[in-house]
């Protein structure tokens, strides 16, 4: 009579695991719902333009090393810690992470990755990878934010208070950057030797003040990959991918919501990370 009980227990466990793997973002404390609409923050590059954002979910935090290891089974980061954002990851690494995490959680991968076909839209002279990556429209898996989504969320969406940085007009309240990411608060002009001697590095997620939507570190800590090519706001080709938000190495201006950074898709850096989004 013990066999049926064991069987039922195993079936129940499978059902629970399956349910957890397909957890909706609204049931996950690590995601924030962003109500769509037009841009209200005058600091945004998209303010006054005919751009309307659809509803979506975005990570409350930058992807951590713990989350990365659970999916990728390795850790490329220069500074180690479960609650530190993963860094030293390329745009391609981030794309692969999105698909692998989607599969792991029973979701449909958002990206189609062809590693054997060079992307004709990639004009970089230094990127030797150039995978062709296209999107699987309608898929419910994880993805990188498009630049407009990132700026919309960073600026507070429909709850925006019009801040220069994500959640404040005072960078030190919300951002880890070159002045405050080390042993002492640095003054004067940006200086790499001072940054090194000050033991600057990434910081644990969620320590600084969140923005109006409850999102952390959208200014500072690590620069965040976006899907878009760098160029005009709707470019479909280029040599660089957009990075947003600034990082622990960068100057305070890089933390501004409107700042547009660029990096080759194959590039990695100790201040380069990302966060993920999912559709509504």
C-alpha cells in the first residue's frame, strides 16, 4: 500500500515545481509592473516624441551573480558576491542568459540566436562574434529592455517626478558612481588612480533609494545593456549597443536618465551588467 502514496507525492512535487517554474512576474517580488503610456519626464530623450510604451515587467534589481550562476553555472565577475550585480558580461552573454533562464523556468525564449551567421547590421570593426540575433515576437521569456523602456522605467513611468537621476535630483541618494563607490568620498576631477586607490567597486543591490516605481540602481552601480543599436533612437544597425545608467567607475553625468552610453556587443567591463524585462 506504500507505492501509491509515493507515486502521489512525486506527482504533487512535479506539479509544484512546474507551477513555480512558470511563475508570473506579478507574483515575483523581484519584478515591478510598469504601466505603459507616454513620457512625462522632461529629462528623457523621448519626452515630446510620439513614443508610447506598452505595459511590461522589469527587474527590481540588476541581475545578481547568484542569479547568473544559477543559470550559467559560472561567474565572470571581477568582484565576487551573491548580491552584487554580475559584471564582465557582453551583450551576447546577456542575450544567452535571457534565453537559458527562460528555458530553465519553462518559458518560451524571446531570442533566436544564429551563431553561424554574421549579422549584416553589425558594422563594428572589432566585434569578431557578430551573432545574428532576432526576436521571437509574442514569446513570454526574458529579454533585454529596449532603450525607450529602460528610460521610461528609470524616469518613473507615469509616476515620474521629473528627476535628473533615477529617483532623485541628488545622485548620491540613488547611485553608486566614482565619487562614492569606495572607502572614502572622492572630490576633484575624475581620476583613475584615485578610483583604484580608493578600492572602488560594485555594491550590493537595493542599498540606495529606489525610484518612483520601486526600482533600484537604475542610476549607477553597473551600466546596463539595452537591446538597441547606438545611433538615432530607432537605428536598425550600428557598431555599438546602447548601455544606460552609468556605473561605479563613471562620472556623475553618466547616471542621468538621458545619458546614452555605447559599447561594442562583444565588450566586457567591470562596470558592465544588465537587468531583464518580460512582457505584460
